C-alpha cells in the first residue's frame, strides 16, 4: 500500500518522519514491508530542506510520471511560502485518483487552495487557525481537534499530530490490535486525550484593540478572584450592558462571560504549570470558588482535568509526579 507524502520546501520534518515511522513500524509488526510503501514526493527538486536542518531525498517529484498512490498526505511548511500553481494543478489531478487523502499542519492550506475541501470538516495547527479562517471562511474548521476525519479526508493539527493521524489509518487498515502495538512501541497514546487547546498560547488572539473593550479585559484580568458581574464591567467602561455585549462579541467572536471563563482557566493553567499550590487555593485565586467548578471549566475548555494538566505541563514537578509520568503509560492498554 503506497503512502505518498507531498513535501513542500521548508517542510516540517516531523510531518514526514512521524507518519513514516508509524507506517514502517506497522509493516514490521505485520511481517511484510510491502504493507506500507512510504514515498516522499517533492514539488520539483530532487531533495527537500526541512526544519531542524534536515534534508530529505525525494522518491519522486510532482513532474514525474504518475504512479498509483493509495493514500496521499500533504505535509506542512511553517514558513507559509507562496503556493506553487504547479502543486495546485498536481493535487487537483491526483486527489481524485487516491482512496483517501489529507494533510498535516499547514498542508491543509494547499488542499484549500486547490479547492479540495468544499463542504468538508478540517483542522490545522492552533497557531495557524486564525489565518486559515480568514483566508477560507467557507471551510468548516475545527481548530481544537488533534485530527479530523471526514469521509476519505483526514487532516491533522500539526507536528506530532501527524503521528496520531497515521495511527488512525493503521487502525483502519489492519485493526486496533496492530495500531495499539505500534502506539505502545512508540510510547504514546493510541488516542490522545483532550484537544489542541491544552497546548495553545494562553488567551491567544482574544485581546481586543478597541480601547473600551481592552479596558474591560484589563479589569477582568486584574480582578479574576472577585465576582465579575457583566453589569458592573459594562458600567465601569461607560457602556450599557446590551451594547457592551454586542461590541465585545463583534470584536472578539466570544461573549464577555466566555472571555471571563477563558481568562480564569488560563490563569489557573499558569499556576498549575509554575507552582505547587493546592488545587483549592488555585481555584479561589482564579475566581472559580472551588475545585469542582475549576474541574468543570477545564473539562469543558481543554478536555483534561486540572490534575492531568499539572502532570503534563508543570515545569518543576515533585519527585512523585515525575515518577508517575515517567512510567510506561498504562493508559495505552485502554487506548481511549
């Protein structure tokens, strides 16, 4: 089964290496190297410069004679180089001939430019999501997903998410047991818990440039531990409640209540990352009131609990926590 990975200049190296390792390990476990034949396809040059000062020798270029491809994946280019019209023409010609296709990270921009995503659900890296929404507002983007499957289309968030995508394809092709063996060998989750938001920059893209709304946001951020009734905040910036809510949503795409919840969650995230304060104290400091309310907010916004978040991201972990997360992941047995 041939897997073609279209790799533009400046490609994110792990977008190639990650899926290739998954497919290669699956073939090894199946005892037949021909189960997956991974080919790196360049946009023209015989070799491709990738991130991390890596260079890949292409198996083929888009100008070579067409060969059968079962699954076509488009790798991402973090530098957003200009889209080559030859690449667009090649994608339009080749995608209809494959069984399934998809992208990793910013590879989704090439598929969108080739008009191959109409009425489809996709995802991309959280940092690139605002740009994608702006350039392709009619495409259904799920910015928090690790990967999204829509029929024969599968798109991944980026970097390590390409590994998640590849594992899902192995599961589809050869069953859950094979995919689980590969996941165990690679010391990773069969299905990663939570979405991209647990990794994204705190409050990224949610700060207004409008003076009154910015003033309201600053007040919220400086007073998270206090009650924050919308009536008081609107009055504080000299606006009616109705107008405040309307302008706030117009500027940011979210309501004031949603912003307050996000601000409290992000403040808690920082404390969980940088301190060893008890959860109850963090909950009070961030305005949740109690641990249960904080846990509900975390599960709703980033799909992991405060405890799980601390174990993953705390910068100075106590010895017991370090031992817990350094063990071979038992959750791999479950795979959910």
